[in-house]
């Protein structure tokens, strides 16, 4: 896909999501706190899919982001086909 804002070719999008991270905290052998990541729960305040080049928010829906990324897959398949011909 091409970014509609800056025209760069995109093979991935940047995703920003707000919410809470859950850790298990314990002490290691030196008495330092150790954080063991357990879980992330989104609060859906920020759920942006952005262009990695110009940071434009292209969508906030995962289904829409998938569609945008699938366009790239289709284009790649056509290019592979051209090489075979
Ligand atoms: Zn862009």
C-alpha cells in the first residue's frame, strides 16, 4: 500500500495502544526489583495505526488496517506473476 498522505510504500503500520501493563514484581539475588511482564489490557483511548514515515493516523480499526496491509500483499503477488511471464 502507499500512504495516502506522504506516498511512501508501506509494508507495515505502526500501532499505538493505550492501556495498563501488568507485571509480577519480585526481588532478584541482589535485592533489586525484577519486573516480569504478564499482561496488557487496552483501555481503547488510543488505538492508532500510523504511517511509519509521516506518522499520519491511517485508521483506528484493526479490520481496516488489515485491509490496507492486504493491498500490499496483492501488489506483491502481481509483481511475482510479472517476473514469471
Ligand atoms: Zn505517510
